C-alpha cells in the first residue's frame, strides 16, 4: 500500500467571487459510557478535534477545495490528511464565511474564505496519517468542543451540526451504528 501524503500548494485551489473555497467536516462518533456495574450504559456523542498549527485552541479538519475533486471529496480528504480518519459524510452543515491572514493571496487579497462543512460519521481511525507529526487528535463532547474551539465560525457549524438534526434522525443513526 502506498503511503498517504498530504497535498500541498495552491495551484489547484478553487476561488469564487474573491473567496477561497474551503471544505471541512466535523468528525463524530458514539461512545458508550461505563455504568456503575461496568456495563455499557449510555451512548455519548463525541466530536474529533485537532490542534491548530498556528496558535491555541482546537479545530475541525478543513482545507482548500481543489479543481480536480468534488466538495465532498475535499472534505473527506482533509479529514484523512489532518486527522487520520475515514468515514461517511452524513449531513451538509452549510457555508461559513471567515477571513484568514494566512490565506491572503493574489486571488483573495483580504483572505476571504467560504467553507462548506459536513458532519462525518467516523468508521476508521488510522494509526498513521499525513499530518500526524503536526497534529494531535482529541475526542471531546459537544460542550467541551464549544469551549475549546478556536474559531467562532467553527463553533457555529458545530452548534448547527447537531441541533438541526431531528431527534428522530439521531435515534435512527444511534441504533444503526
């Protein structure tokens, strides 16, 4: 099997109306809490966050959407490259606008970005992945994620991710996974 390598460079990067187009996801899983007698009791929803390479706080995987892939492929690729997880994209969470000093370039001088975010149900956690030397993964509960999330737009995506899912949809998902 060939080794996974992170894509680098911006020559394939997509832009629209002066915005750099970004794809990302909120990886999630269900974990059983231990009951008092050691039995599995309650299912707990956790999300996977990674450290920022440019400052404090935690992030969800995201990166540039490139010309040779769909937005869904880009979101799944970023989850694999940055967080070392594979899974099933379950739900489109919307578009989020933000500015990034580090993403300023000739096509987006102000660093304006538009991120398409998805919920990713994690089915596989890899032992090695392209950015593991720079990234630490942390499984956290939703309240913990809200508290330690570095960017307000990512917090908004997180809050939208699970409040917009109907209780019925969550129950069906929990029963099948």
